[in-house]
C-alpha cells in the first residue's frame, strides 16, 4: 500500500493542477454569462435531462469531489484508518493504487484540456446566439472530453483508495451518457448538418480512427 503521506502529497498536487485551470475559466464564464445574459434567454429551456440521469450523474460527482478535496487532510492526519472498514486488501495493492492514480491524473489533464478547448460557454448551459460548436483541441478527438474525464474519475478513485464502496460511482457513467445524448440532440437541432458532420468525424467518448486523405 502506498504510504498515506505520499498519497496526500499526490492528491494535493492533483487539486492544484485541476483548479489552476478551472478557477480561471470559471471566472471568465461568469463574466461571459453577464455579458450575454439577454441573448441566452431564448435557449435556456432547450435541455430536457431525465431526473434519473441527473441523480446517477451528480450523486457520484458530489461523492468524488467531496473525497477529492478532503483526502489530502484525511490521508495526512489519519492515514488509512478512516478507510479501514472498506479497504480492498490485495497482494497487488501498490499496482492497483498506481493504476488508479494514473487514471485520475489523465482525467485531470483531459478535463483541463477540454475546459480550455471549450472556452467559457458550455453547451449544456444556456447558450447565446453567438455560440459555436467546439471542435478544436480535445473536442477534435472526442465529442465529450469533460464527461470522459468524469468516467475516469469514477473508475480511478476506488482503485486509488482501494475502496470497494466507491465502485458505486461507476454508475455515474450511465448518467453522463444520457446527459451527453440530450446535449447532442439539442446541438443537432440547433446546428443541423454542421453538427451531424462533426459527429461522423469525431467519436462520442472514444477517439475514432480517421482515414488518411488520399
């Protein structure tokens, strides 16, 4: 098992890596919403996400973020004692934790890249009339990099903490998949053939192999 102090330092660095990008982008997003308040009104009611999808997606998200933010303190001061009743004991504990930590790191890097690529306006929020489809950076590889990052969080976290209960967070992937479907329905209705061609070119969650141009 990886020493708890080392884990605390790793998660502290992960938190700094994530929020160094997202905090700045959140500030810019708030400013953009204020500037485009009038032009977003006609689009604010287009999304119809089922309640079950919201519950499946957002409950694991709250669990992840709560654990992610407090874990450095708990690991540093309490070690693994607070996890003792749910620890997944294995002769390969270090390898399992290492895989989980790598998945979380990849998720953070993908989330940061996706956030910068998307810009300050999310398609799942109210969109101004000037909104354009994000097709650059991470969105040139997959259509929903932010949701993929959450999927990696949900799988990597129980591995990193050797916590069997946290595997329940994997159900959040189904919720985000349904949200992504609704998001694509709205974007297809709004942008038509432009978005349809984008869907043909770029995979939803998994990068699509592209044919080389002749």
